[in-house]
C-alpha cells in the first residue's frame, strides 16, 4: 500500500499535535517558528501553515506581539464537541442514504477498502487519513453544502483527539467494523440506520469514553509531573 503523500506543513503539524496531546509540549509553552523550521528543515511558510491548522484545532493560541503558545483543552469541553460532531455527521449520513449517486457510492466503497488496507497494515496514521476520505465522501453525498462545511470545521478542531482515539488498543479494528455498518446502511438507502450508525461511530460513550478519558487524564498527569 502506498502511503498518502503529506506536505511539509502537514508533517510538521502532525508532529506538533503528537507532542502536545502526549504531553511533550506543555500548556503555555511558546512555539518558536525559527527553531521548528531548523528542526524540520522547512521554510517559514510550512511553519506558518502548520500553526494556522493548530489554531483551528484549538491546540495553540496566538498572542499578538508575544507569539504562539500551546493551549489547554478540558475533557468536558472535548466531550461536548464530540457530541455535536456525532449529530452533524449523523445528519450527513441520513441525507447521504437518500441522496447519494452511484458515482459517490463507488467512491465511498473505495475509501472503505483503503481504510481496510491501512488497518490490516496496522498503520494508525495512514488509517486516520484514509478515514478522513471516508467521512468526506459522506459529507459530499449529503448534498448539503452548509451542513458539510460545519462538519468539516468541527472535524478539523477534533482532528488530534480523533487520532488519539485510534491509538487505543483494538480501536482501529472496531472503527473499520463500524464503517462497514455505515456503508451497508447507505447502500440500502436506510437513512435512519445510517444516521444512527455514524452517530454512534463518532460519539464517545460507554467503554470508549472510559478509554478516552483515561488517555487524556494520563497525558495530563504526565504534564503535571514534569511541570
């Protein structure tokens, strides 16, 4: 399987996301653009683009004339955002089940197979990016541009935490099985089942909530112990 090509800004962003959510960069820490440019051997433009994405994700904040700093996001706020994300994506799936074209359905099935290949390879990063394509196919198939835009914007803010979820043992396999249920419902034109399946796929509840909360608390404890 050929890996998804990623820009310098995307690779830098992914690295910074990992450092932040894994506690290697602490809340309040200033990010030096020149130092990052040297460390990653990139110009100022990719660094600036990476910062823009991190601001959109809520992982960093920009203080005029002071610089860019690592932000702190509480678990309660994250759960609220995932609740809204689940509802938005559920709506997309419901509309997609009613409106998807044959060409769009083919693209969704291809995206699902690419997720399957990444899962079989055990590549969580590759799975994440193929998973983005999968969800994007559903947004497009909803044929509601306003809804799709809102879903994309919130998904961008939750990106690092959705990646963190995939690091939980067996989560990638579970995610793939959930994808199959979603694809089957959309293929049948079962709008209610498609909406429910995608909502549950995104929503953090039950054992998934416990696993996610444990991961976030563990990372926070690591930050506090080194503070």
